[in-house]
């Protein structure tokens, strides 16, 4: 009897496992499955789709500086190898020209291509799943009716077997990707809800600014998690906290400061650099003032998160630190722009005193020192000021010394930088990473 019960138990367990596997591997449904074909859109729908594309910053990942917009070809680093973004122009042979609205929806909101294979979560579908039906419909209309088709075959990733198998991603999605479109919080006002929709959905801010777990999953997908937007290291840059964190976040920023940063690419605290340069050049500056203020309102309402610091930064004169080996390097290379007192010349040249990048992980500080910052292009006009690359001018030790000096001066409390850290990031980055990417979507 005991043996029989064991067999029954194992049989039931096997059936449960099979059921879970079949459930995970099932093709996701689309809100547009019953729609035979997308109706011919009006000009207002197409233009709205263009705006959604700006909010979503599709152009940044699916384009290269020398290529056609949305034709793909951008290499993206992952912990298991490099992947190359795909052609999403309406070309019928190499792009998405044969995608129905339902196919498009499954790719964007669920991470499943028309051919049935799962997309790597470098495609931010855990955020895009929150897009409204109207925004997906408009986005599809714009891609199909206003984006120029480009014949450019997609490149395979260099992720080795068996890590390149796609079907296990179905289980990753089941565990880590949200479901359903975004829903407003009735306890919040309309401005907060609009900001939450943009940040958590099309803006996919968490893709860079939220720390990742062991499975490369974002630890939080919305404001209910203290990890959401709490700051993260990704691809050689540290994206700082967008919450009210002391020193490591935006505790000292006002809503107006956030608005200015997104609208103009700069404010009294900082200037966009690294990956944020592309986000500004191609996305945030094109957002309406109403949406920018909604984003600022939402972000400033977020409490401190999981990376909050204990002691608020306060400016301190750099007395007694002149013997530091990085001090003469700073005087020779940095002081003429950022000031001997580290206060910079805001809003054109940011202060280093109190800078978030000098309080958190040193990756961004090392990266921008070696490779410089991209040109900020506002309203089509390139900025006259930028951080130059010092890759050839500074040795690993000199770069480590000057950054250690800055990260300990004027009240900054960042950890010292080692020559080995500089050497590692120097090898991992390319001078081309400092090139600005400006892409015209039409």
C-alpha cells in the first residue's frame, strides 16, 4: 500500500511539473489576438506612436551611430556574452514588416518574437508590459506607416551553448516579469500616476537604475519595492538612485531640478553623461512639459530606498589634503573647469563636491575620466562644454590617485580607487563609448 501511494504521489508530482512547464511555455495571449488586422491609422495616431517611441527610447538600443534608425546592430554586453539588437524597421525580409499588431504586442509587452523564440530581457519587456493598449496600437502604427524600411540582416549573439537556449527564458518570465498593463493608484493624484506610468512603463528607468538579482532580474519593478530605482551598476556605468536617498540619490534635488535635468540635460547638481546622454539626446528632451513635471513629481515622492546613506553630505573646505598624491593631478587637469574648490561652474560644468558619482560605486567616475562624456545636444544645438577623455594622458595610477582625492575631498565620502580598478575598466571600455549618438527618427 505504501509503495502504491508513493507511485501515485510521484505521478501527481510529474503531472504538476508537466503542467507548470506547459503553462510557462505557452504562447502569451495578446489583447489584439481577435483583431484580424490593424485598421489604417489616422495621422493623430501615428504622431502619438512617435511620441510613445520617444518615451520608450526605442532608437537608442535598436540603432548605431553610423546606421539607419531602428535597423539594429548595437552590441550589448550581458553577464553571459554579447547580444546584438535587431532590425525593427518595417522591412518584410529582415525587420518586422510581417508582424501583425498581435505579433508586435507579444514582442513588446511579453518578450516573444513572431517566430516564437523568447527575447533576452535586455529588451525591457518587464517594463513595457505596463504599456496601455492605446500606446501599443499607436506605436505599431508609427513603426509600420512612418519608419523607413531598411534591409539589414540581424546578427546572432555570441552567447555560447547551452546558455544561448531561449526556452528557459519562459521560466525567467514567469518568475520575474510582471503581468498586465499598468493600473493607476487611486490614493495618488493624476500627476503622480502619469509620472509613475512613464517611469515604470515606457521610460523603463528601472532597467538601468534598479539593482539586479542573481538571475539578472530587476529586484523591484515599481514604487512598492525599496529596491526600485535604488541605483545599479550596468555595463561599466553606475546608474545612481533616483529616489530620495541621502548622497546616493536625489535628496538634495527639487522637482524643478529634476525637470531641468530631463529637459535641458543639466542643472545645478549635474550634467548628463554616460548612458544618460543618449537618453536625454533621443528621449527626455522631446517629452512634453506636462509629462516631465509628472515624472519629477513621481520621483520626488519616492522615499529613500535600499541604498540610502546615513550621513548627509555637507561641503567642507579641502584643508589639509594638499599632500594627497592626487592633488597635483587635480590641480593640473581638473581645477580649471571644476574649480579648486570643487564647486564647478553650474549648470555648464558640474560640481564634483557632493556629486553622487563621488559617493557611490566608482565605475562611472573611472569611465568618464578615461573616456570622457558625450556631447549634450539640446534643441539640435551641440553643447560647447564636455568632459574630455584622459585615457591617454593619465596612467592607471594617476587616474586612481586623482579620483581617490576627489572622492575624499570637500566632504565627499566615496571609497578610494585603485589602479587595478582603473586598469580593468580601461580594458573593458572603448573610446568609441564617448561618442555621442543622435538619431533622427523620421
